[in-house]
C-alpha cells in the first residue's frame, strides 16, 4: 500500500516519519525526493493518472514543421494556400508563356428610366446630349480610358500595353423602330502579350456604362446597368465565341 501511495501521491515529512518507522517492504523517501515527486505531480504533463502515451491528433505536427499545404484550391491559380512562407494571393506568373495577339470584346447595357427614354425619343437623337454634353462621345472616351487603367482597378491583373481599344454605343432597333429605353455598349480591346485582355474589355464597357449613368442622372436616378459579359475572346488558351467557351 505504501508503494502505491508513494508512486501516485508522495508523502509529507510526517507521513515519512510515521511510515518509515515500520517495515512495509519498501524503503522510505527523504524530503528532497518527495518534493521532486510532488513538483512533478503538480504538472499536468506528468500526471500518471491522466497522462496519455501520445498527444492528440491535432497536436501531432510540430509547429516548426507544419504539414505541406494543399495544392491550389479548386484549381484557382490566384488562390495560394496560406502558410508560413506564402501569401493568400498572387499575380499569376506568365513569364514562360509566349506572346500572342489577343483580342476580347465585352458588352454592357444601360436600361434608361422612362423619363430619360422619353426625353431622348422626343429629340430623335442617335447620339443624344444633356447639359453635360454629348452622351455617347463622353462615354466612348471614358470607356477607352478605362481599358488603360484596368490593372490599377483590378488588383491581380497584369499591366498590358494595349495596341487597340474601341468603344461603341447605340440604341437597339426593334421592328425597325429605335428603342430609346436602352443603350447597348460594346468594348473591343487588342494587345500582343502573354495574357489576355478580357478584363480590359469588360472594364471599358462598365466605365462607359457608368459614364452614361452620370450623364443622365440629372433627369432620373432610376437607370440601371447590367448584362456585362465577354462575347468574344481569342489568342489565349481559351477561346470565346458568341459568349460561349469553345475550348
């Protein structure tokens, strides 16, 4: 019994004196040895009752040697798994790719409020103007400027040397009649480079749309922007025709 208590709990000096005077089949411990045992028993890691042979599964990896991070999640090359040595995002390395002629065309639409559409229809203008100036001309210029600023607006886009950018605005024609309730916008961009210009095309279309809104908001704020999409893309790994991937 003394051996079991000795192993689990240790003894005070009084207990040592009381037990040590009797023969229980084991030698008594001195005070310094008992202090060491009690100190060990006070630490959870040395508790002989609760100590386990191995750490929990979630603690098995050394903090200095974490397990290797997984590959790019879901195949998105912009998303780098977070680790001690890598960030959570990056600009894709295109240095090994060959430069090709790349083109892209994006579409957008501005749906005009009834009061704006009525004002334009009364003037029967194919390129309407407001107090700020000619709507289509200003929006066209803004869209072209937008294509050149894409890499400063979209964080992970590569700065590209564009060789061409064109923006067109028009009212659609339905049953041989002009529909003044909507303005359709097309932005086409070209460059010779290692990555494509679809973001530049979309940015140009969106900036032109926003400019239209700014030009007509004095009449009404009920205009909306929508239907932004890539309809043509060529020169890169993936091709787009009529708004659909073909490879």
